[in-house]
C-alpha cells in the first residue's frame, strides 16, 4: 500500500528519484511509493516563477488529491550567457512540453557560435515534500558544468547528452545511473530531502 506519492508522470524521473531515495531512506520499498501516473492524478498547471514554486504546485496538488504525503521536483538547465535560460522553461524550450530532442537541438543551435570558454551552465533542481495538512519542506541542488557542442551518450534524458559536469570529461548521458545520481542536481536535492522522508515514514 502506498505511503508516499511522487508527483510526476515522467517514468525516467520516477526511476531516478526512487534510486536516490532507496539508498538514503531505510526500509523504503517500491510498493510503498506511487507516482502521479499510478494514482491517475492529472498534471496541474505549473505557473510558478521558480523551480521551488513549480515543485510545490505539483506536490501540493497530489497531496490534496491522494491524501498521501507527496514529493516532487522541478529542474532544468541554466546557461550563463543566456541569463539563466532556459531555466524553468527547460522542458518547454522548443514550444512543446517534454519534446526532449527538439529542446536539445534548439539550445545547441542557439549556442552554436558561443566559444568554449563561455559555455558555462548548470543543472538546477528543487525537491519538495508536501504533507496533506499543508506542511512543506524545500531542498535545492545544483550541478555546475558546461554545454558540449554535440550530443554524446545514450543514458539519461533531457539535456543530459549535451552537458558535462564540472571536472568531468563524459556527458551526463555517458555516465552510469549510480555515478550520475552521485553527482547530479537531482541527487543532491533528494539526498537533502531524504532525512525528512525517512522521518515521515519512520
């Protein structure tokens, strides 16, 4: 029986969040976690102005509809020379939500003439826990790095193939799942959130 809800319909994201929390929260088993898709919950309109606001919108809606504590994240890529864009619009950058390849291709085209020394970027994530009574916890994680000039690797999703973390020679999409989760913005945010989840489920 589910004791915790994850406010996403993205199977890739569910897998990453589960993999991170399973290592950090003693006794957490897969059967105790349900995604928004598992629960048949609709996706709310994400009209916040920050990653944290959008994550709270998603988690609050699922906590209210399911009666379960809900976790959510909102994340994206922030490019230095673009003033932090795509930012909260990362999943919509090409005009259609979740069109990963189109989003990636558009960002590469926009950055085509930018020299390597000015291709700094970071993945940013806000992870939240919302209780049915309205209590909230917000944690944030950041993975600095740079944009590559062409996609590399078959793992990950989103902008992973064109991003290499600080000090890394491999793209995020060339890293195995455990290595990526150890380095990533989402890993950092959910490791910070994990003690609150453990306390809740304990």
